[in-house]
C-alpha cells in the first residue's frame, strides 16, 4: 500500500515550499512489512505553474476579444473563449462543427487556407490581417486577426486572436 499527501514545509534555508510526500510499505516475499520507503518531491514550482495556467485560462476565457483554437488542417474550431461565443452568436458545441472561413464573408473559398499555409509549413511565425466577420444574426464587423501555429503542441494547434476594429473604423471616418 501507498499513501500520498502534499504538505507545506520549510527548506533548510528557511524558505517555504510545498512538497509531495509518498510513503510505501517495504514488503519482501509476501511477509509483513518491515519498513517503509518515503519519497519527498518539491512541487512548489509545479503548483505555481498550474495556478498561473488556471489564472491565464480564466482571464483569456473572459476576454471580450475573440480567441480561437483551430484544427490546422481543417480550420475548424476546437476551443473558443466566451467573447468568441458571444460575438459570433454560437455555442462552442455548434462552433466545433464549423470552420473559421464560414464566418468570413469577404474571403474567397480556399483563401484562408492559402493565407495560413506559410504558418503551417513554418515559413512564417505569425500572420496578421484584416477582414470582416459575420455573426449568426447576420451582423458584420471589421476585425484584425493575428494567427500563430504551434506545431510542437500535441495535437498541433492554430491560434487566432481576433480584435473587433469597429471603433477604430469610426475614429478613422471622423478624421
């Protein structure tokens, strides 16, 4: 049998740390335990990284900007934040059945795939372009898209950060 728990501790220099303690019985040839093995693992950084990732996920998830995680070969939505669901007027479940290109009325068929091809081959690190998005209710709005491909992720993922530029357009028209 084995027991495990995470404890707050202090290292030999007096610094606080979090450590995972595992305790296992020392058994030989099926006889009753005649000792124990204890393993201590410093998990301070791992917990801090997990907290940071959760914080980042919460903030990006609530952002008004649209954040899309796309399947690179198909450009279908894998994951989106709440801002994307709200602005596109679709639930994540519905968006997973759709492609980003379906929301871009001004982009000709195959145009988006051609545009992201240099990302997928590694020729470009990012692409930034402006276009128009069309929400489910038919409303259109101008956007700036910044896309990056993360080929080393498992599975590889294409990220699109989308910023509604309607207010920029209004200010430019006023000049």
